[in-house]
């Protein structure tokens, strides 16, 4: 692949930033692979596999920082995991896949540019039934597209004011991990195609994830990096939606 070192550098940056806000980074990995013209049958399992390493690392750091709530997490996970497995069984036409992914990338763009933390006084009690419904929907979409669902769950938690930013990050990190396992399990039933550079991808993403999770669980200001990633996602979204490459 041409420009492989540029890809490696961007992969590290994406893993670092996503882990710093409690995400596995699948939407970012998919965006990069779209820019570098990977095929969907490689993109989906690759993104989910990278998700496993980065999201677990991120979760451990946020959990240690006491930014996690089992009562918030469990209803989402109970509904999402089986649906993520089902989603992993579903094959999508390449053209449709790219358009759906292009639209989904708009969510993290909005997330990185406009969402701020929720004040403690504004927090509300979560609703179990609504959590189950939302979790099922996110899980199905996650398995189909090859994401962990954190890019959708975090804005939902903040919009509903069920958690602050740090706790939303910790919740999303474990949510991404369990959904990525389920999505990969579904895809395994059909056979999986990985890049020959997979070991390097995992090592670089893991290194970026460890660094990002460490700084993100502390008082780390990642505003500039968030804007940089938003630009990368915009480019990928544009390529997926408006070009045939």
C-alpha cells in the first residue's frame, strides 16, 4: 500500500484521540481505510479487531479513575450484544455500506466539534426500557457496519443527561469492547479477511490507545486534536458519500 507510513501515523493519532474520550476508534479506523481505499470486507473486521485492544485499554483507565457506572452500562449492553452478533451476520452491498458509513461519520464529527460536558446539577436518572431499546438499535448497526457503537452511545448519554463526559467515556469504552466481540463473532461465521499488515495495525493502535487512555482519564485538553480528527472524518465522509473511489 502506498503511503503506508502516513497511514501508520494517522492510525496512531486516531487511536490516541478516540481512547482519550473513551472510544475504541472504529469510525476513525474506517474513515482512514476509506481514504486509503481498503475494501469493506477488510475494513469491517479490521476496525472491530483494533477496537478490542483500544477500547479495553481505555475502559481500564477510566474505570480506575472511577468514571464508570454499571447501572448505566448493563441495560445497553444486554440489548446490544446479541444484536451486534446478528448485525455481524448481515452482508451489505459495497455501495450501500459506504453511504451508510459516510452518514455515520457525521455523528463523531458533531460529537468532537460541539458536545461539551454536562454539569452535575443537570444530570437525570436513566430509564431502563429506553436504554434497552437504544442498545438494541446501536448493537445491530454496530455489527453491520463494523463499529463498536461508542460514537452513537456517547452523544445519546450526553443528550439525555444521564452521565457527564468522563462517565460517558468509561461507559462507551466497555460498550464498544463487548459489541466488537459480538460483531466479530458474527462475522467469523462467514469468514474474515484481514490485511497482511494486521500485526503492525494492532501494535500501532494499541500504543496510541494506551497513551490516549492514560491522558484522557486525567485532565487532558485534546481540543486541537479533536478538531484535527474531525477534519479527517469530514474528508472520509465526503469521499464515501460523494465519490466512487
